[in-house]
C-alpha cells in the first residue's frame, strides 16, 4: 500500500487500541510501539499563468471570466466567490470584503487586469443592483414552470470550471487549481516572499503556505534533470 494508506490504517487501529485500553480490554496499546511512515507530500496540479490567460481569452461568457479572474488573481476559494455581494467590489481597489474560512473577513486587492474583467461583468449582468445583492446568481425553472433566481452555490462554480476544462481539453482543471496558480505565480514574482503569499491567500499558518515552495522546488528538479541526458 501507499504510505498515506498505511498511515490511515495505523491511525484506525491506534484509535481502536485506545478504546480497548480505556475499557480495560487491553493492558496497553500495541500501536504506540509502531512508527508511522512519513506522510508523502502531494503537490497540487497547478495551471501556469499562460494557461489562465488563454482560458480568459477563449471564454466569451462575462460571468465565467469574472469567476476565473477572482480565483486566479484574487486567490479566492469558490465559497468566497459565491459569498460576494455587489457592494464588496471596488473598481479602484478590488474586493473590500471577502468572507473566508471560519467567518474571517479581509480586503483583497486585485490587479488591473482582474478589475477590468469583474467591472465588465458587473456592467453587463448586474447593472443597477443594490450593494447587498449577490454578485453571482443562478437562474432556474421551478416546478410550476416559472423562473427564479438565487445566489450561486459552491457546486455551481465547480460545474462552470469543469465545463470550461472540458471545452479547452484541460480535463483535470478544478476551481482550487486557480488558487494554487495564484500562490505559485506570486511566489515567483516576489522572489520567494512567503509572507506576501500568505497574506494574499489569507493563510492563518504560514506552514500552509510553504507548499508553494515545494511546488517550485519540484519544478527545479525537473529543470536540472537535463544533466541526466546524454550530451549532443
């Protein structure tokens, strides 16, 4: 089995051993004597910025383009995207308020390219809406045959991105990949400034942010592998 699978099996048996010791079924937990294999780091698949730019260029749907821009340049999670209201957006700055994990709120600046895309979407599809109205809506037919609108849900963002991936033959594309892409690109362009990446991705613990250093080190290993090839 893979190392991570072994870790899960041992953790399950360890919990059972603790239960047995508490109920005096066993004198001691034998699993305490075992050392678990090291967790294997899984590097996320990350689209490069050139890929993101191509997706934006090929998309002709303003709502789709706005979602990609927010995830790619703002590093928003899909739950943060659908929680946005129209009034959360400032065309001169970016996002005044993003509601993240555990209800934490933060302002997120956006580059000019992303602001232009979001501004275009709002002007075309959400013009005249109040500041407290949802930025992204879905329209659906009711059982009675009428049409209703409501705030977009998380799973809808997933479907939009997966449909985009199928159209562009990027079948492994998913919403969180854009957030990873934002972290990797920011890490590159800031010369490895982890604090800047942590702030932009709104990570509470900088240890979470270090995954982006592993991604770039992985790419470096691929580059130096040219030394393994015979010379021409």
